[in-house]
C-alpha cells in the first residue's frame, strides 16, 4: 500500500514537472507578437493606429483619410488601392508594404522607412518625405521627378539620405 502511494506521488510530481517543461517550451517557442488583422474595404477616417505592431495586416481598398500610423511597425502591410490622404506615417516602418495604387496625397512620411515597398502606382502629390528611406523601391519616372523636387533629409534609423534612396539626379 505504501509502495503504491509512493509511486503515485512520484508520478504526480513527474506530471507536474512535465507540464511545466511543456508550458515553458511553448512560451519560448511561440512568443506573443503581432497579430495580422484584416481591415479590407473599411472606412476608418481619423483612426489612431500609432505605436502599434500591425505586421502583415491588410487595409486593401480601405478609406483611412487623416488616420495616424506614426511610429508603427507596418512591415509587409497591404494598403493596395487605399485612400491614405493626409495620413500620418511619421517614423513608421513600411518596409515591404504593398502601397500599389494607393492615394497618399498630403501624407506625412517624415522619417518613414519604405525599403522594398511596392509603390509603382502610388500617388504622392503633396506628401512630406523629409528623411524618408525609399531603398530598393521602384518609382515611376513622373512620380520620381515630383518626389526629387521635395526630397531632403536623412532617415534617423537607417542613416540613408532620402535623395540617395530615390536615386535623384
């Protein structure tokens, strides 16, 4: 009888230890991170998305006029054909974001990073691009000419000059 009780105690202790190891392993292997959210086709005027990790989220065909994405992680985010007029992207990381056919008129891109972003058909009329990093982006010639007229500054994170990243003449 004592032997069976002793065995049960040891089995219980081993089970607790095993569950603890599994919990610790799961916590380390799957840390809490950004959760990609689908905001497609939504009207989100003057919304505050500042200082958030929105990695891989999608805002395709969304209306986001005057919204605030300043200092947010927007790596890989899709803004395909979105209305981003007067949106604040100050200090945001838009690396590898899809901004194709987006309207970024009067958007504030001060110190933003657009490295590798897809911006071929993006409208930047009146956009502020002081310190913006456009490394490895392809810009249509007509848009490039407009951007080079106002390009200035150095990105504080990457240390790259805006004019150099646009390859302005």
